[in-house]
C-alpha cells in the first residue's frame, strides 16, 4: 500500500474514534517545549516525518490490547486509558508517530498540566492546567534590515509566538500581542466561515495597530488555518498484515528513530505481545505505582528497574539484547511474575526499613541482588527479630549502604549483576546472605563494598544534607530500623555558633573563623537524632548538652571522651578525633 497524506483536522477526527495505540507503545514523554517545536515546524511548512499505521481486520480488533491517546500532557507521568473496540470498524493502531499525534491532539484539543517551580510534586497546588496559544502579532520572519540589532536566527529556534497559558486565566492582549487559542481554529470547517471570522478579529484590533501588524496578523491566522485544514501535513503508510510478530518487528525498526525505544520499552513490548491472558503493560505499571506509593516510604522506581529485575531473577541474560527475548524466556518471566513481585516488594520494603528510599537510593541496581537473594530464600524475613534475622539483616543493610556509598553499581552494571548472581545461584547450605562471596566478586571487578583508605576518605567528604549523608550516618549505628521513625541530621556543635560575630567572642583569628565555618557541615560534626531529641537539644552548646546525656549517648554517637574537645576553641581537634572514631567503626563493621 502506498503512502497517503491528509490534513491535521481530518486525522484529529479519527483519534480515539478509529485511531488508537497498541499496548507495545511507550508512554507519552514529550514536554511543552517539544510540543511547541512541533507546531512551529508545522506552521513553517517543514516536514514532520512520516507515520506508520496498522489497520486491524474486524475479527482481530479485540485480540490485541489497545489504548486511547492522551488529550492531557503533564510534567508528571500519565497513563493511557484502555480502548474499547466495540462498534469500531477498521480499527487502526499507531506504530510510529504516537508522540507527534498526541502532541497535536494536546495542542489543539487538550491541555497540559504544568508543575510550578519550587513546589513539591505531591502538592495539588503545584499544578496548573494550561492550553496552547499563538501570538498573531509576532512576526515569524522579521527583516534584519529593519532592525540592525536582530541576529539571524538558526533553524533550531522557534519562529512563531507559541506559548502555553493557564486554562482558567487566558492571556490578555496588549498593543504588541494578540493571543489566540490554537484549538479555536478547528471551529472553521469551511473557508467562508474562516474569512468572516478573520475580518471580525481584524476589525476588533485596537486603533493603535500598524498596517504592518495587521498584515502579520492576517498572515499568521491564515497560516494556522491552512496548516490545520488545507495542508496534507500527515503522511502515513498503513500496514495491513495481521501477523503480530511481523508487526512487532516493524514497530521496533520504526522506533529506532525519533524518541528511541529504551531497553526496557523493548522488553515491555515483547512481554506485552506474548503474555496472552494477562495485560502485561498494566501489570507492570500498576506494580511500579504500588512500589512508589503504597509502601512505608515514598520511592521513585520506574519500569526499567522492574524489567531488569525480571531478567535477573529469572536467571536470564542480564543484557538487553533482542536475541535474548525468545518466546521461551518471555514465558519464563510470566511464570515467575508473582514470585518476582513478592521478592522485589520484599527487597524494597527492606531498603525502606533501613531508611533507603527515593531521596537517597542512588542506584536501583544495588537493590536487585537483595531481591534475587529473597527470590531464592522466600522464608527469610529481613525485618524479623530472631537472632538469625537480626544478624542477617544487619549484613544486608551494611552491604547495601556501603555499595551505594562506594558507587559499586555506577556506570554499566550488567556484568556486576551477572557476577553477583552467580554466587547467589547455587543451592546454599543455609539462608545467610553470602556477604563474603559477594564482596570477593566486587573486588575482582576493581570495586569495593567495604571501607579501605580511599573509601573512608570519600565517606568523610559527605556534607550536611547531601544526597548520601543520611545513609553515611546511619551505617555508624548498630540500630538499623531507621525507616520506622523520623530522624534528623543534627550538628553536634550547633549551626548557630558558626558565624563571624559569635566565633570572634572566643578570640579566634579570621583565618581560624573561616576554618571553623568550612568544617561546620562536615560529617564529623553530624549525628542522627530523633525529632524530639533534636528539638530538646536545639542550640545548646555541646558541653551543656552532653552534661544532660548518659555515657551511652556518647558511645552511640561516637563523641570523643575528652571533655576538652567539647569546647568550641577545640573544634578542629574535635573533628579530627571524631573522624578517627568514624574510621575505626567503619573498619570494625567491614573487617
């Protein structure tokens, strides 16, 4: 079948009525900038690449899962709703072009949910619904001869005045601007109505408008009308073969351009096409949502973590290679799916139990060996209170945190995961986490999951409220249930002391004051306190605070015994002494 071309208005009428998305498609990922860039290309008459459609025979329209196009974009992740094929003739699935078609639908008929800067993602007031507008008075082709300061634009810049504005707060037009909601151009399905509207809008322009601005206004509105209603912008090829394997191969090849398939997208596509009787796409996305939003702490996993876990836990090749996605291997993942979910959730729960969550989990791959261990030993309880559970859990916790702090899984970690899995695979004589065997594998790769001199130096470089500082502090304590209650990073010598005015009272020179301030946020001046304890301590000077504490407090928090070091005049000496105590505890933990 040859390529066909149609205008945007006709294609829009078929979206979510005849045109839908196959389950193998990834989610919509374009942001406002990309949407604007697409419409700018359309208005400039640039080609926007071809599209690939798959027309289903009516007997097959309910054989494959299909989804609706989104009419709302977002800075957050939004899921597509399932489509119902009832009553639809010649149902067509889009194999290549989802991002572009969805962007056109959002720009002309939908909205975009924009997150405001500096507000939390879970704050409902952080989100505003917006629509796309065009400034009809902006000249897309300014004459550099009329403005000597005007630089020649490169082809990557936006020529037309396109911008998203709040849905409930339409932009006001000034003498130099005339904002027009882009989607209103769909109201004019014949030229007479359009030209009548254009004349009415032109007459409504303020008297101060210039002839040149009127000309720009007319040209821009005309260009928008023709881009949507007249130009055959959408060039597409329709595949009619009903062989899903052939179509899947076409899909993968077609998506090698544009927004590339990620490796997990490819595996998800394969799984979705082969798991008959189970909606793999929904299963996996629902599980990701569950991990992120339904456990004790807020996590930030994505489908890549789940897909990689599926490969590792099913003892399949870890690398994403097409030749590894055989039907036999995909069936094995399906067979293991419930056990995979149980083990992964148990691993995530354990990490949350240790205080590791979306804010400080710097490598999700570091969790996969723990999930594999729990997959092989479903009877193990890392939150248990038996002597075995406590000791084993402490080993798992220390290994996880040390791996994160030392960047064991930085860069490409497929070979590391495969090597660690090799020591976890053989039937074990007992259920202990094989700490020594795993660490030997890591050392062979030139990395370390314990603390040598270099690792200690890196550890001591952590600063107050750094991404890994909570983990670094937590590993110093024998208690390991840091995820069960709130803990604060507290300055042992309180922050309030460290300004020039306060420090000068102790007879310090300017050089000494600068040195004190440099050391203030060092990890050697930090400890973890409960919220209540931190509130009680507040800004008390160290000598006064320690006078209210039992000796066991100093032992727990590695406070040097010498009272002389508790004085602000000895602060650098305190830091040095506590660094030595930290090093000793790390070495004892990982001897």
